[in-house]
C-alpha cells in the first residue's frame, strides 16, 4: 500500500507565501491525496509512531521546538487532530494549550502576551488549539477591537512568528477547512449523541450565522500571514480520518527535516563502571 509523499501533501495544502489565496478554491471535501480511507488510517498509524520516535530525539537534544497551530471553525476537529496525530507521543514531550476568551489578567496585557507565555520549551512539541489568530478572526468578525487595531495585528503576528523561528521554534499552521454543510451535521451530532452533548455551545450557532464573515476573515489572515518562515496549510476537514492523515504526514516531514540524532554526552562504560 502506497501513501502520498510528504512533499506532495505539503504542495497540495500549502497557501504559497506572497501569492493571492482564495479560500473558495479549496474543497473542504477533497479526497485526492487519500482516495482510500483505509489507506489514510494506515498512513496515520505509521506516521504517529514515527512522530513519537522523532519527538524523543527532539526532547533529548532540547535545542529546538515545534509549534503546531490548529485553527478552524467549531467542529473542524482540532481536538481530534491532537488525539490522533499525537496518539503515540509521550506526554512528557507535548505542551497543549487551548485558548478560550481571554481572562481579565490576559486582557490587561497585549494580546500576544498569553501566546508567548505558552510557546513550547525547547525539546517539546507545542500544540495550540486556537491561537493568536483569534485576534484577527473572531475579534475581527465580532468587532471586539477597532478595525485599525486589527489591521495592525497581521504584521505584528508575522514579526512575532519570525522572532520565534529565529530562536529555534519551527511553526506549522493548519487551517482545518470544514464545509458549511458538514459543520451542520457535526453540530447536530452534539445534540443527539450522549458523549458529545457536553461539547455543544449555543454560541456556536451564532458564529454559524456569520459564516461568510468568518470565511472572509480566514482568507485575509492566510493571505497576510502565510510567510516563508511560517506558512499556512489549508487542510480539507470534512473527512476526519483523511484530515488527520494529511496533518500527520506534514508533522512527520517537518521533524525529519530537522535531521535529529541522539546526542552523545561522551559517557562511556569503561569510565563509569557499574558496581
């Protein structure tokens, strides 16, 4: 069984920096990379195991970090990605942050303060369930900040991410592109399936009414903030299994690109006999 090459997945999902991006050109139900769902499951399982091995080396070296940013509308599957792509990864090497509405303390600082505080330590993979992009998405759509302040944030975010990459943090940004119809199905599941009832939030329906505004905000954010140092990947998210498999391919490839090896501190048995 063959799986799509990591290069091909990257190329297919990338929002090329410096080029005009139109979100409507990206099919949320695209299955071309993994036509066979069984193949996607097998690929995911293999990549999840390899991500664990590579993360062990990352943790042993502790000179770099990987930050995985997950953005998407409600039900797009952010928690599902975390649960499946990093299923085999030791919790010791993971930092997961879920960003909700800012607290009073967070609001007393600049909007990036809570984000910078959550950036993963060297040696770890950090995962953001939502992120600093909320401040140019929901804040923009809901008019929680003046338009001129939101406009300033795109370049501020680019500068912040460049600072991180220049200081040992590799950034992967994934927009989980779920379709309007599929979101409706998943929201209904939250009201009909017992184990999902706790996830339902009536506010999600208010955001759904503003779908075109959110899609426009995402499109602007990707256009303005897909950079060479931190590009955006647009992931078709209508199929949960394929979504996870595609992200796992890119995460694995990014860790492999780091050329990680086991550090050698120089200790030898002959110098430290075991009594």
